[in-house]
C-alpha cells in the first residue's frame, strides 16, 4: 500500500519527560520501534516501522527493523501500536473549552426536560455561584426544535441569573432574573447584527441571537485570574488526551495571549497554539503593535493571524443567506458588517502582515468575504498570507471556484455536517445544500482544506472529525451510505486535512504536520489502525500516548 523508508543511520538517546513540556532537550536521541506508523513524506503517505528523534525533532522514519540499545541509545518498544503524526485542530476555542468544563455542560442532551433537570442539578450543587453559566444546548434536537424560553428556565432556577450559550455560540438563553438584571424589556432594541426573540406580544422570550447576546453577557462578572488558569489547565488536559499536539485558536484577547505566554514560559503548554487575534479593533491594535509573531517559546506559540466574524450560525438562523431561509420565509440571517466595513478590516489586517481568517457560514457571508479578499488582492497584491474562510459552510456553487482564484484556504469542520444534517437541508433547501459542507468539492479543485472541530461547539476529539469526514454519518452509522456521500473524503485526504494541510494553513508545514527530518517530533500512539479498521470504528479510536517535541505529555496508563 505504501513505500517503506530504508534503514539509514545509527541511533542515539533522549530522556522522557512527564506531562509538561519543559523545552529542555537532551543532546542524545531516541528511537520508537516495533510500531505501525503512517506519515506524509515528500507529499506522499507512507508506512514505517520506527521513528528516530533528537533534540525534539525528527531524524527520520525507517522500515521494519530492530535496533539494539547501548549506552548511547534509548530504544522504546512500541509493542506494535499504531503511530500517527500529532493531530492539528485548525479551528477551536481553547478557553471556551476550558470554561465549559467548569460550567454546566448541555452538549448532547436530547430533550428540553433533560436539559432543565441538568441545569437544576448543577445549580443545587453550586449554591455559592452568583451566576449559573453553561453551554451546549441545541434546540434542533428537541422535538419541534423551537427555541426554549426564560419561563422554562424559571421553573428550575428563579433566584439567580442564568445564561446558557447555544452549542454554536451564536445564541444565548436567559432566565427572567438575568433579563431583569440586564434591564431587558419589550422596549429593548436589538443591536445591529443581533436579534431578540419575542413572543406574539413583542415581549422578549429569553433567547438572544449573535450581537444581542451582549445585552446579557456584558452583565456577567469577569472571571478571575485563577479561574482563567484553571480553564486553560482543563483545556490542555483534554487536548493532549485526545491526541491534539497543535490547535488554531479562533479569536484571542490580549489577556488570553498573556496567559498563553505565561504557561509557555513555565513549561506548562502541552499543545501548541496558533492564535488568531480577535478582530481588528482595540485588541488588534494592542497585540499587533510589533507585528506578527511567527514563533514564541520554541514554536509553542504563534500570533500571526486575525479572526473576523462575518455572520451567525445556521442552527439559530443567523447565518447570512442570499435568499430567505427555506423554513423561515422573510429571514435571510444576519450580516455583521457592510461590504465596505469588511473590506476595510481585511485591508487593515493584511496591511500589517497578518493572515486574515473570516467566519462565514451562509452563502451571503461567504460571498461578502470573497469579495473583500478580492478587493484586498486588487489593492495589495498577493502577499502570500494564506488567508482563510473559517467554516465555508454553505457556499454558492458559483463561488466555490473563487477560493482557488483568490488562493483562499477553506478551514472546515467535518463534525458540523453530521451535527447539522438533521436540520441543514430544512434551512436551505435541496438546491443550496449542494454547496454545503462540500469538502470534497474543494479538495478536488485543488483548494487546501484544513480540518478542525470548532470545539467546544463540537467535541474536542479529532477522531470524531476524521470519522465524519470519511463517512458523513452519525456514530450509529446513519444515514446508510452517508449524508450526501459524494462529499466524503478518503481516509488519506481526511488525515492530511488534520495534519499536513492544517499545518500549511498556519504557515507551519515545514515544522509540523508530518514526521519528516527536521520537523518537530509531535506524534501519537493509538489503539487501532485508522487505515484498516471498519469505518464505524474510526470515532472509537483511543489515544494511548501523546508526544510533543519529543516529550511524552500524555499516557492513558498514567
């Protein structure tokens, strides 16, 4: 199936570290042998039997061979385990994951009653919390799919304010106490780019869409430094245990970047973070003052991109569409900016040398973003910044080729398709869905597709994404044959999108994404062969060990 690399070179030693990467490497080298390894090498997928690394970097991979230990050699028996390059999540929210792990978690809950019981239990177990916060509810999985109400929440928590973010982060659900504290009445107007859900009498029901979320969220006390550190520790533990050696963090504040640097300086980062500055406003002015940071703390961190929002989400009908929603006539969603405003933000970011990554879910938002990139190309030329559309979820079929024409990366999340397939076609109809979640169409035309999860919107486990990319099915194997299976990726394409192409999307393909000489020794050992197990088993893959820069940062046995 694959070409084997020949045996070359003698073997040296490097010591193993614990769970924190200390950035201090031994001058010797290590070999992990007796493995079934897969990596991209000179662009092709190959299989290998041993990996050698030194000073945190790959020396080379070799065919099936045996090495003899001596005083200058540390040889680790891989016991026949499967090795893959460390996986890269190209679109995630690190602090959002960590915070969710500290708050009420409504991910995967299938009914409103179950959600309310979960909220009530959490509130009773945390009587000292001034606010009850959480995330993960998905009304499209609750019977008729109607939005929940403040009245529903009041039945279980009425004495304290409650604020719960929808699974996609583009809607929030408040109880009456929270609305009272925020001064929300029938006269309250939604800000531009936002919407307040109201009843037939014009009264707010408790759900706030996109920019309107700030009407409630702005009243929540800021988290303490200790809480932020705990959130980051929680997120790092989750990421390394799922085999993520690098993530692209889609929107960081100045405070978050400072926290990341502190953890990096103290040797506490067990996953590399490629950070995107949140917007082109004051945060950008602060963090971009000295230009892009291509590497910090021996490639643990980078800050060379910007995250801009173009529209909302499909589930809350906030994604901006060229024509009204098929299941909500008259509603075309929400564009957050005019074309001129988007043009100016892109020009500002690119003029300062920053890669520009823009959230666009609806076809109208994708067109606006492509127009902005085209305007920037006409004004500034092709600067090689590898600009990205984040999500590229519902794209007009006439706009898909423009990604190639403008040299734009499609940063997409396979699990969004399998989470949304219960409602996506209802939202946009049978014609527009042809340009939806169209990974294969992008790959086939030569567009780089960088895969991620958008966690905590979706699960942090990248094997869920690999499974969705290959099967377009839920974890029970439905629908039979996959949902619009013509857009499925091969296993090789899927792995590449979570490794080498994700690294390329961060300008890091020369140091990450594959186990080739000179690259960082970021790899994982897993309990089954991604290329040989039945498709239904892909999402069940367990990570046994995670290594970053030649240091073991996670072991399932420990």
